[in-house]
C-alpha cells in the first residue's frame, strides 16, 4: 500500500476540509486520475482472520482494485467483488487474467453501491419476489447469502456505518463470518493521515451493533499493524478488527 493509505488519498476526496467525501463520483475521479494505486497485496487482517477458513462464497465490499478478492479466489473462494469505481474494477479484472483462468473464473465483479444495491434486500415473506434484474440474475449462484462478508476500510460516518453493518449482517449465511476492519481512533494521536474522526471507530463499537443472540464475536480488538511512512521508516498503526460468526440457529 502506497504510503499511509496513499497519504489518505492525497486529500483529493476531502476537498481540503479534512473530512473525506466517500461518494461514487469522488472515488471514480480519484482512481481515474492515477495509475494502479495499491500494492496488490491483500489486507493483512483479512489474511489473519480468513486464512484458516474453509473456502466458500465471499462478498468483498468496496473491493477497490481487487487484491483481497483475488487472494480469496486463489484459495478456492467464489467471490462477488463489489465497488462503485468502474476504473478500480477494470484493474481488478486485468489482475485476475494474469492469475490464470481458474482464478479469474472464481471472481464476479460488480459495479454497485452496497448501501443501495437491491440485491442485498430480501422481499417480505408474504410478497411475491419480482423477476430478478439482469445484475441479480448474474449473482443468483450466490443466493445472496455468503460464508464470508468482508468490508475493509470503508470510512463511513457513524449513521452510515450502522446501516452498512446491518445490511451486511443480513447476507451472512448461518455459520458464516462477518469481517469488518477500519482505522482505530487511536491513530489520530500519531499524526498520520486519516479520514475525519467521525469516520473512525473502535472494534467494540462495531461489536455492539450485533445481536448477541444471533452472533458470536470471535475478535473485537485494536490490532497493531506496521506501515511504511513517506521518506522511509515504519510506524505502527492500529486497526479496529471485528470478526463475528453468525450462529447456525
């Protein structure tokens, strides 16, 4: 990963306000204005939490250029990789081709905003389901239930973060895992580039959004992670890591 989150996306999305604007147009403009941005390596917390899991169906939310999705696919996962930047998705597809046909076939790339994508909405039991749209038909093999749902560093304000977690919880299959990773507020004291304070959260806050009757929290901690800093050297930041398993019954 370049610098610390690309010097927090070079301030391009912030408009100089210190608060990042996390919308489709801003992200697409940011990706389109530069060459391949990230390292191509998967997020370390994904590797730590998912490496021992048996492969199944995975949803990678905000997949960006696809490093996490491709890492999962290389390990046998069937992955739906979702982002709202067409440029980022195009780069992910190109990377997939280089990994061979078998890996590329395990990843389905979709341009969508998960906050509004109707594919994550289940109709009421009493309401006949409408005929699926083309995008919904393309993901029918996933049955909109996943053995792993991963959301890495989405940087959402508190109200949108709560709404996002609720939506993602709804598509985790019984026995499946929800993995949400963000920047811990402790990073603000380090003086490193970060989105606005309102977009940071502690892992215990994330865990508090889950119903204990339906979820077993496996990990909820601020986990240290060394990162490269501009000019050389290394700094230890902290990631807010939530890994929870949906109870089977």
